[in-house]
């Protein structure tokens, strides 16, 4: 059974940007700044100091996203949709930057300018990020299961 008070609270929160109207923060501007931050600071070629700066910017954008304001109606409203999407975009961006900082090597399509070499130890775990009890991020290194011998042989042959 659903808790009606939770439903009511979620609906109230979703509609708050209409109450703030044009006086609130522009959701499209926040989205653009997030895209710009991720492209320029957490792009294909990465450096730790830039990714740390991205986390600072993301934290500021999270605060702005709490104050978005929109005008218009509820039938179709791109600003409202963006406002609703922003918390998820910001959360994923924060996790991407955090995981990229944790990985101190270059592997695959993303290159660490400050760690240009591939390191075998990083092939032995995955980085898992989840919400911590305090609302922050909990970063864990989860061991990967060993590959079957026939797949390991293919990898060794292609080194």
C-alpha cells in the first residue's frame, strides 16, 4: 500500500518550480552549465584537479537546481521536464566524476593525463558508487569474478 503522504510530498515538490516562476533559477542554464562542466573537466582526457573542480561546480549546481523556477502550464513544459530531470543528471555526473577520480590509470576510451599507464590492479575490481546513509556517496571497489580460462587466453594472446 502506498503512503499517501509521500505521494503528496513528491507532488508538492514537483510543482514548486511553478510557484517560484521566472524569479527562480533557469533550469536550462543549469543544464547547460552541467554539460559544459562535464565536457570540459570530465571529458575524454581527464586530470584529477579538473575533476575535483567539476565536483565543486556540481555541488553549486545542485543548490541552484533546488531553486529552479518555470512559467507556463503543466500540459507540456520543457522547463518543467528539465527541472525534474536535473537532480538525476547532477547525481549521475557526480558519480561519474567521483569514479573517474578513483581510477588512477588510463583504460578504454577515457584517458587520465596524470595517470597515462594502464595498471593491472584496476582490472581486478569495479568501482561501485551508491548513496551513503549521510546522503553523500559511498565508493567501493568490488572484486571482479575471474574470467574463464578460454577468455583469459584470448586476452593474453591480444596483449
